[in-house]
C-alpha cells in the first residue's frame, strides 16, 4: 500500500480564457483544509497571448506563495465548439508550464470525474459543486466565482483519488495467488 505524506498542499486549477479558477488545500493525514480560493480575471486582456502570459505569471505567483506539492488541473472538455476547446487547452498549458517550472507533479482530471468525486453525480451543476465544497471544507462565500470553486474542486478531487488505499495484486484463484506469492506459501 502506497502511503501518502502526512502533510501536503494541493493546488487545483480550472483553466479558462476569461476566468481561471484556483483553490489550494492543505491535507493533514485524511483531513483536507482550505488554504485559499480565488480566480484570475483575464477579461481586461484582448490579446489571447497576453492572457496566457498572465495565467503563467499568476499561477507562478500562487506556487511561490503557497508552495504546493502537487497540481490538480481540470482537462479541457470538448463540447460543441472546437475553437473554445483549443483555447482552454492553451490556458491549461500555461498553468501546466508554471507547475513544470517548479517541478510539481501534475494530475489531470476530466470535469465529470471532478464533479462525481465532489457531489456523487458526474452531471452536477457548478452551483451544486460549490455548495458541496462549502459544506465539506466548512467555508461560506457567496461572492466567489464558480470558476474558483471548480479549481478548488480539482484539488479536492485529487485528494480523494490519492487518499484511497491502493489495492494489492489481483488473483484469479488460490493457485494464481500461490504462483504470484511463492515466498508466502509453505
């Protein structure tokens, strides 16, 4: 069984080209605790490349301030518009580049996986995710942008995924067990 470090900090990012959301949690053993949550407003930038530069710089600043051990990031979702998916992929790439610059391990989760791990429903609304996060991490802030809670959800999803006990080897039969564990059977 792989043992997680007693204390670790996870940065979660919901990449976007208008708003990039983020959340940082600290995990002590099996208890997650909110450190910070916020959003990077990119609406003042018209140039798409300046948006990417700003995402990179702000994520770098967050990493330098909170010193996360891992980055959990939401994967771009293909909807009806290929162009918007490509833009999201670029925003995700800027955040990933900042993490790589700091040698952070990166974990990518599909939006449905994140929603499922927080609410139990893969098709949950952003509002349901936000409400559940406020309940789990015991905070209240109705002024938050839903992109911020989505970033926090990525961090908490990663905590849930990595805090599970790791399954041992799978066996098909007693004979299979004996073949895979010759030193344990006499």
